[in-house]
C-alpha cells in the first residue's frame, strides 16, 4: 500500500496547503491559500518541486512595491525665503510688518546686529560691522 503524503498545513512559499483537492486529472492536487488570500488548486508535484510558490501575485506586488520608490521626494525649490540679496541681511515678516535682520559672522559665531525697518538701515549696519570686525 502506497504511503500517501499529507501536505495539509504545509507551507510552500506563499502557499499554505488547506486540504486535498478532488481532481479528475492524473496526479494529486491540493487546495492552497496564498498569503494574499487567493485560493487555488495546485498539483502536488508543483508544490514539492517549488515550481509554484504563490498564486502569481508577485508581479502585482512588485509593481506596488516599486511605486513608492519611484515617487520622487519633492525638492525644496523655494528660493531662500527672506533673502535680500545682501549677505548678512535677512528679510523677516513680523505682525507689525516687514523688517530686516542684520547678522554678521564673527570668528565662526553668528552675531545679531539688530532688526531694522528698512533694508538700507540693515545694510548700513551690516557694512559698519564688516568694517569693525574685519
Ligand atoms: Zn497570492
């Protein structure tokens, strides 16, 4: 008497064998459930040879996985906000209106020179500071 292999509960790749399938075809077939939830009938030899290890959803899965990778992170194309075109002078928007902040880098440290109502003032102070710290 031939020993019958019971594959119930066995896992073959993404396929989990649920039960033996009835088939008029030659060979032994098993009902298997894929990790994606799809159920299918698989020939026993295909399972054992690992010719079939999923319902075939892998291609779909691959495209889904690839999609987020293709998504390019938005580049911060916004121009440096507050840029006045003058080094060390930054435009700032306050509730009271637009102000201009002047800064200067002294020995690697950022020194705040003040906040001014006009760009001209800020530039003037920045220039003074440049002369002072040079
Ligand atoms: Zn599947």
